[in-house]
C-alpha cells in the first residue's frame, strides 16, 4: 500500500502546481472584475452628472480614456459645417425616432483659442447624408454644445478601409479627421464629444450614446475556477483508480 501511495507523489505535485496556477488566475480575474465594474459605475455617474467645462488644452496630452470616458462636458465654438465627416453605423434600439443604417455626423468645432474639438452631432439615415437635405440642422455662428467625452475608436486588422472619396468612414477617429483637413495635430483634441441634444425637429439626431464596455471578467472567473474544480475531480478519480489497480 505504501508503494501505491508513493506512485501518486509525482502526479499530486504536478496537479497541485496546475491547481495553484488556475486558482491564481481565477483570483486575479475576480480583482479585474471588481475594477471593471468600478469603471462602468464611474462612467455611468459621469454621464448623468452636471456638465463641466472641457479640460484645457494643456491637459489633453495627459488624459486617460478610462478616466474621462462619458464625462458630461460643455464647450463653445463655431461648427465647420463644410467639413462634415460621415461615419457609417447601424443604430439599433435608437432613443430617437430614426434608426437602422446611416451615419454619425462628426463636425470640427473651432474654439476661440484656436483649438479644434470634433463633435459627433448625431445620427442621420442613409438618405440624409447630404447636408443639403437637412439645412435646419446646419447651425451657424457661435454654438454652445453639451455632450459626452469619448475616446477615439480603434482599428484592427479586420477594419476595412475608409472610402475617403465618398466621405464614408468606419471609425470616429479625431486624428485621422484632423489629418484629412490638414489641421495641426497639437491643436486638435485627442477625443471627440457626443452631442446629447439636437435642435428641435432637426437632424442630426443627437443623444444616441450608449455606455458600452467589454466586460468578460466574470466569464473568465468561472472558467478558471471551473477548470480548478475539474482538475480536483479528475485527480481524485485518477488516484482512486491507481490505488485500486495497485492494491
């Protein structure tokens, strides 16, 4: 019998090492879950709080998206209606009357200090892409905008190319828009602002921002702890079988 137990020492050590790794990964994901839920809660609170002034340009370089995402802000300036960018989207579960396929209308806002902030004025359906079809929404002169700060939308190897000639873009990216207009990148905000209100009866349809975060940490917690539990069960069954065979 002693010899039988000795034959389990090496497998037990290996199983213990793997079990420790799985438990450590599960525990780490528990911490990540709490961190992500904290971010989501903070972003929700920022989006519904009273608007604050936009951070000054001197602070822009040090801004961290996780700290400012969905912050409700106010800003003022003149909209460059002649420089609209149309970002293709499919608006599901719209808050306003229009939805489906269409475009986000992103417009540079020129401020008194010479800086530029790109403002996503909202959604238009496919047949209202041309600004001439919605003249009531082409606001002239100094405008006060209230909206939510948003981080630039990233690209990956699966992102198709923008159709620059037709002014159809696939990501809301201030840096690419600024480059297209030949703007000094040092004077362009590294974020954009989603407008929360439209002029009455006018397009674009603002206020369509949805707080969206990828949060798979609970799934990972269940996966790692589940694998740990499975390992324990498998090892117990293995040990019982080995002891019976060598009895």
